[in-house]
């Protein structure tokens, strides 16, 4: 039976099925697309939290810098007032007024700074939690992409191996039968042959195969399944 036309076609079919399966596996490789979409949605969701933490941190820094600048200015006025360089009563009065306003401004700024610092940890901690989630999703994406690249290379090598076997297998099939097979394969876009199972059904679509068709297949006469139109084949049982 191994020398029959259908048996030789079946050898070609097995190669084509392997090629088809490899293409499907390559198309289904998980490169982290779902995680990428999840990350995009999550980052949009937590953007207000991250923005609030950044804004709060910048505000604390801004107020801290302002306090420093105001204190430096106050020190300069104090120095001018007490080092004896200024003796004019009007100037002394003006500096004292400036010092009074600076002291009030420093006090108000320090009060605001203290309030912002008190609220800052909660805001920052919330942002840190979101960063942890983002980091984990990013790690998952990188891992899946790395695995997908490695698997893709393996599939490419396997595909080339089967591809090289195809011409030899195709040359063993009678031209008319090969042409019929190729037409079906092109029309279906997947496989063009199916094995009849022990229940006398098409192994591809499950439709019962009539006795007359079974006789024709056993007689090495090309017969198509009435359901999926694939060429039917009945393997010889292994002793």
C-alpha cells in the first residue's frame, strides 16, 4: 500500500500539514500583545495618580527652594541692619519693614510646606504601587517577546526542513492526482487530504463516508469527502 498513488500523496500531505501547522503556530505566537494593551489601559487609568504624585513632589521642592531663598534674603537684610554699614534712619526703617514682611512670608511658606510634606507620602506611595504594577507588566512583555523571538527562529528552521522535503515528495505523486490535490489545497487554504477513521468518518470534518467511497479509496482511486471535499485516505494498519 505504501507504493499506491494515494499513499504517496499522503506522504506529501503530511509534509504540507506540518508546514501548515508551523504557519499557524507562528501566527499564534504570544509576543505580549495582550499585556501591551493591558499596560496601555492601566497607564491611562493611573495617570492622574502618577501626575498628582509628581505635582506634589515638585510643589514640595518648589516650596523648599522658596524657603531657602527667602531665608538667604533675610540673612542679607539682617547683615545690612546689624553690621553698621547702614546708619540712615529711613533706610533702617525700610529694612525693618522688609524683614517683617519676609518673616511673615517665610512663616506662611513653611506652614504650606509642612502641610504638603505631610500629605506627600500618601500620594507618593500610591504612585509607587502603580509603578510596581507597570514594572511587572513590562517584564512580562519583555519575557514574552524574547520567548516569541526564540520560538519563531525554531519554527523557521523547522519550516525550512519540511519545505526542502516537499519537492521530492511531490515528484512521486502522479501529475493528475497532484493537480487535483493542489487545487483543493489552494481552494481551502489549509489541508487537502483527510484520513478515514475507525468509525468510517472523515477525520477532518467528521462526516460519515459511504461504503462505495470506502471501496474506491481502498482501490487507490481518488475520492473526495462529500462534506469538506478533501481527498480521502485509509492508512494500512501497522502490524
